């Protein structure tokens, strides 16, 4: 049985003023809030407590990104790199879905890293410069938007990549469905492929089988 996270009409359009930018309280912030609100309003909020759903939901989105932002900003290696460089030029990628039975739509895959980006921009606005990823750039350009997207992706060289990888183990019997999630976030140096920072969020959820039918 596939446990599908509720879909949304997200365009993840990144209404960005430039290809390289300091992300503040702009369109991207509202977009992530919109996806979160959809998840919360689509019947997922509180669903795990009631035993309806074992999928990741808006509560996990908020908890894990709050946790990751706090841990990254106090990490000694990250702090040393910021002091040495002045600002870290980072490209943000959507979540890589390695889950066994869960579908993660593009909008949600981008929200789980996009909200972390927004939090880092709010809490350490001078520490990061955010570079639009290649797929988002060409997707926006294909929409024939009037927004100036800035230079081509190949003309901009980010120094780091913020990525996430979600894995899961799922068991199911006649009475319930149990899912364990491991969500790993990484900040990787693109010059030498070394890992600057990594943290994880773990959660286990159980849904009563009767509610799943």
C-alpha cells in the first residue's frame, strides 16, 4: 500500500529578483508557508495522533527544519567557514526520496529544504548567499515569466550545496502500519566534495490499519 503525502498545486516558482540573492521575507517565504498551511489544512495535522496516517506531515516539516537550522548555526565548523569566507554561497536542492512506500511530490520535496533556507535567512541573514538551483531556473524561464532571473546557472558557481535525503522502513500487518523515517540534511563543499555539516531527524509513526482501509 502506497502512503501518499497529500498533493498541492505548488508551482515552487521562486519569484526571485536575481539568480544569486539573499533570501529574506519574500515570495519564497510565503510559498513555504503556503505548502505548510496546505499540509496542515488537508487533514494531516494531528492525523498521526489519531492513528489515521503514518506519513510525514506539517508537524514534522516544522520540527525538523527548526531543529536543523538551530544545529547548523551553532556548529563550530560552519561558524569557522563563515568567519573565513564572510558568507557561504549555497545552492539548495529538493529532498532526495529514498523512502520505501511514500510518494514525495516535487512541491513537498522542495518545501523540506526551502523552509530550512528561509529560517537560516531569518536567523543569519549575512551568513549565506542563496543560488537558485538549475532545475528551478529553467522551470521558471519556461513559464515565460517577466521576472529577471539573473545569470545562467552555469555562470554562477556556488561553494556549497544544501541537500536532504529521506529514507524509511515500513512494516505492516493486519492491525497496523508502522513507518520509521530517517531524514538526513547535509551541507557539502562543492570544491573538494567534503562534508561541512550533517544532522538527522528521526521519527516513528504508527497508523491503525482500520483507518487506512
